[in-house]
C-alpha cells in the first residue's frame, strides 16, 4: 500500500500507548489509506503545492490520546463563582497589566485600526493562552488525521486540515512544525485553521501570517475577528445586578432580552439595591441557575411561625446576576459559553 510505512508506525504508536479501539474494532488499514489518498486529492484540487501535500502525508500517525479527549470531553461542572476565581485571578490580572506596559504601541495600533479596546484584546489573550505562556503540544497534521480517522466529525476536521495546508502553503510555514490543541486551536488566541484563514492578518508586515510566533500577527488577527463580529467599543459587556430571591429562574440564561426598564419593573436592581436606570436599551440576563438551585436545596423552608421577627431562619439571599449587552453575545460567537463571556467582561474591566 502507498502509505504502508506511516500506517505501521501509527499501529506501533497505538500499541505503545495502550490505546483501545474496541468501539471501532481493529485498526482499519484500508480506511487509513483511503483517508490519506482523499486528502491528497482534495489538496491537489485546491491548488495546494505538492511540497506541502507531501510533507503533510510524509509520516502521519494516530494519536490515541486525542481520540480519548474527543470522546471524553468532561461536562462543565464548575459554578460561575469557581470559574471566575480561576480565570480572573489576581495573577492573570497582574500579568495582563504587565503585558499592557510591554506592548503599548501594538495594542494602540490594533485599537486604532479595528476599534477593539486594548483591555479587551488583553482579556482574550489572557483567557486563551495566558498571554502566550500556554504552549500547545500536538502536531496538528497528525491531530487532524487522527480525528478524521475516528470519524465522529470527519467532515469538520477534513476542512480544518485542508485549511491548515493552505495556510502553510501561502505563508511558507513548515506544516509539520505547526502545533496546537488536540482539537486544532493554535497560537496566542487559539484560532482554528478555518477561522485563521478568514480573519488572519499580517500584523508585523513581514509578508506572512504566523499567529503562533508573532504577537503582532496574533493581536491584529484577533482585532480583525472581533471587528468583523461587530464589536461596539462604546458599549459594555456586562453589568452586575441583583435579583429578588423569588425571581423567575427561567429567564436567566441570556436568551430572554428586555429593556432596562422592563427588567427593573421585574425587580432587577443595581448592586447597592438602587433602581436600574430607566432605559430602552435591550439586554439579556444571566445567572448561575444550578448554583441557585443548590443553594435553595439547603435553604431552610419558611413556615408561618418562622416568619416572626425573632425567627432564627435567615431570609433567602438575593440572586447575583449579570445584564448582558450585545458585545456579550459577540463574545459567544468566539466561544459559545456564557461563563467565558462573563470572564472576558470581568477581566477586561480589571485591565482598564
């Protein structure tokens, strides 16, 4: 077979890693060969250079740990408070302020060109790679081929590999030296190849786009992406508020949107208990409903007797929540997690 040597290496690698392909049966040599042949055909049809194609398919191998990661993505179990304590830590804030002093000119150029405030760029940078400190370890060619072989999202990862090959070809990058997360996110802002292909920018004017090794390219690309998402530099991301304990929990996922005036009429107040401003600005409302439910589970139930003045039963605490502006939903197009969007909002405020 054409790809016999890479296949044998892949089998050896799987055996040494103790991988189990019980759900798939024995390793399918014919399928693997067909995948590699198919990638060569698709890449050739899209005018990717023969040298990049040959390099991509020279010695690919299956990475068992990637298949395991894809099948066993852990369910999100942190409360919002726990998540924010990890992501908006004092250490990350301090490091972000240091990076602001280190790159004032570059951040200014991104802000002037794309209208993205420097504290917002810094917040995304901190969240995605801890300002470049987190280095991805997976060779992306083999990572994508592994996920294509696994088959669960074959079409998606085929698109990512072809996009990566185009990027390497256009920017004269050695494709097998490009590393990222197991799912293909790479660089300072963790772009997947199709996102990079669409929004990547040569920020340092060296004639190529390299978001892994160039902070300038990474920042300009992030700024361009947020700009194309419609970022409004004159608008907040979130606003902390409090709600009465008996507030309707079904509207706290951010999908229901009302004016400030309407939310105020429902009992939403500022943190100090004062009324919200009367405004027709439309926003959503997000709170950690699981945490609220957990708290309610342990909240002593009131009876007529317990409502007396000298009762030892504490009143039900108010609910902490966030009003969510349109920028919040633009962040969710970057990463579809309300907790992530809130963390960007909190961190960006700390980095002003």
